[in-house]
């Protein structure tokens, strides 16, 4: 069974870079069958898709594209999120998730989420 687990610091100072890791078990991330996604949910708001990565490209939400980078390390079966120049508006629960490529059914596996607070 596929499992995803987010990890990273829970507190980031404004203007710094938020860095999160998603560790995937139960299946390889280097396949064109799936996309690997980062999604966040700010307090009191809905889910916000940030971007994804698959074997040959990355996509980012346009509003965050200038500050977001998603990458992976196939040898560790991990993928990563970096969000630069954070502000308190980036405070959210951050999730990593898997989606079947080419199928618009949403995510089929999710991590449990990790709270990130941006505060000095």
C-alpha cells in the first residue's frame, strides 16, 4: 500500500524559505503513471493546489510559481517543496499527495499533513 509522509520544520520566519519533504513508500515515484503533488490548507480556508512533479516536468499554480520549486530524489523516493520569501499568509497545513496521471479524479493517496506556521 502506498504511504506518503510529510516532514519539515513547523515554524518558519518571514522572508525565509519553507522546505518540506514527502517520503513515499509502497511504490516508486519515478513513473509516468502518477503525479506527485503539494497542496495546502490555510486556516479557515479551502484546499489550495500548489504544484506537482512527474517524470518529465513540473507544474505550479500561477500565483505561486515565482516562489515555488518542486523537485525529487529518486534514490530516496522523496519529493520536495521549497517556498521562498514566506509571509504569515503562507501559514497552512501542507499535504503531499498522489494523483493518477491523465485522470481527473483528484488525489488517491494523501499524507497526513504537516502544520507550518510563519511567524517571527
